[in-house]
């Protein structure tokens, strides 16, 4: 029987992908390990290798197809002794059949209304309730009463979307003396928004996989993570002088350290000094990491990556600089493997290079914190002796997940970062 080749899950968060290019044609032999296709995920373009051997019998998903769900059949592989005639086998399914929608007249006899009522059930007024089989199943699983759900299908039929909307609606028990509240208005549809600008010139930009993932993950982060923010100003004069001295000595080796390299090192060392802050939220527990794995946000066209520098506390400034340059270059080409941008407990987002003085960054789950770095600017400062002077000052904001790190602990790790950046020679010890 022909073997179904399924759309692979090339990363833990991948739900669908784009079949960018087939590298094997129909009728060609396939060996285990051969590269079959190039798959675009939300983050990168990756090669998909064959597991089985045989002959490519039929390609089910053409090149350039976007939004192909994980585990959807994309091709059929013929085993030894099989030929193209076997592809007509009715047991071979090229795609998942659509949800059956039987006519309401075929529904079973009505039962008493309640959670998961059947399509032939009746409401309190004795009127018949029509619902699709999938809607009934979801309602039963979620304990919803179909009589309380308004249908949007033909003749008021309840469909899957109606049940899911009812399940997502907040359920607050009403007090006996409290009047029922009107239902929350449904979210504004994309078509409704587009109509508002029907008389204005615009270009519609479709969402690619990366932008959809960014939107979903960061919306989830702001809705579910209890952020709080800690702010500090850091004097950079000692660091800038030390960096200039090191770069002069490293010039012959072709190494040029950036301020960001020092920030990465300072954060990595701070996580070692305050190990309770080197942690991630894991749903029903906190995972406290031993190494300092620091992620750094890299802007690319259409989105961003957060490649992770693992064991950053153990690496020299020059090693961190070289690794960061390599990761950033491959991120912009979308050539990073999933293990290079997943993981870590702490992230850095530096917009200072764009002239931003300060900002608040959104935590990238499951990280416990993210440091937002602003620009270093000349400011008047008051010296310990009370005299007025000028210093280069950089504003930073630490966004913290309160489920993982409390206020005092966050203040400790931020103080450690400040100490390292204001006394940079200690980072070489």
C-alpha cells in the first residue's frame, strides 16, 4: 500500500507551513535520508528528509502552497513492487474529508434540552434546535447547552464557530439581585474594518507564518503573563573607555566588540549571581536553569528572531561577539535551526541603536524576564560630592514575569547587571 508522506512538524510550535519547493519529482527513486522538499515554517526555510524508501508516486501539494497543516498528506510514496495503479486504491486518502453536514430532517428524535443537546432536541419553548454533528460534539465536551447558543448557519443552525464562541465567552455567576448583563459584542470582522477604509487608498499585506506567530504569541504573553517593570539608569563612561581600549588591542585579530556584547555578558553573569532569577515558567512548575542561556532579539524583514547564546557566562567577550554576529546574519537569511532560537530563560531587546531612549519589552514565553535597552546619551549627573557633571547614561527596563520572579529578586538581578556594566573590567575576571 502506498506510504503517505505527511507535512512534518519542524519545530515544537509549528502548526502549518508553506511547501516552498519539491526536490523530488514523480517517478523518481527515493532513499532514506534524501531531501524531498524545502518547507517554510514561521521562522525559517528547512529541508525535509525522507524516512522511507521507494518511488515518488504522486505529489498531493504543489509548490508554493501556504498554510498546509502539520500531518496533512503532501505526497504518496510507492514501495517496492507497487506501481501507479495502486494510487487508485480507495483506502488511500489524499486529504481529510470535510465535516459531514446532514440535512436537519435526518437528525434523531428530540431529547430533553441540556448540555450537548442533540440536533433534534427542543428548547424551553418546544422549538426544535438544529446543530451540526461537530457542534453537538464540541458542546457535549464543553458542557454547553445548545438551547443557549444562537446559530449563525442556514435556518439558524448552530455550527462549530457558534459553539467555540460560546465556550470562549467569560462565565461569571450572576448574583440573585443582579440584572442579566447584555452579551459582549462580537469581535469586529476583518471585512468590517476594511469597509471603513473603502474610500482610502491602501495596500493589503497578507500575514505570513512568522507574523501570525508573533501576533499570537505576544497577544498571549500580554494577556496571560503578569508583567511588572523595573527601571534603572546605567553610566557607560567606564564601559566605553574600556571597550575602546580592548578594540584597539583586538584590531589585529579582526575583533570589534559592541556595547551589546558587554550587555550579554553582564546579563549572563548576573543570572549566575542571582540563580533564582535564572528561571522559566512551565505551567505547573518553575524550571530553574543552571547555565546562563541568553536570547537576543534580532530584527529581520517582516519580523524578528531571538537566537539563544548558550552558556554565555562561560564565554569570552570576543567569543560572544563572534557567535552573535553569526547568529544575527543567519537569522536575517532565515537559516537558523529551531534549537538555535528556542530555549533560554532571559532575553535582551536593544533598540538603543535606533535612537530609542527607553521602552518596555514584552516577555517572550516561557522566559522569566527580558531587558529592554535604550540609547546611551549625554546627561547632566550629580557626583557623590554634590558637583554637577556630564556622563553617558543608558536607560534600561527589566520586564519581569511575576509568576517566576518577585520584585525584590528582580531588583537584585538588575542591580547585578548594573554593577557589571559600570565596572566592566570585573567581567574579565
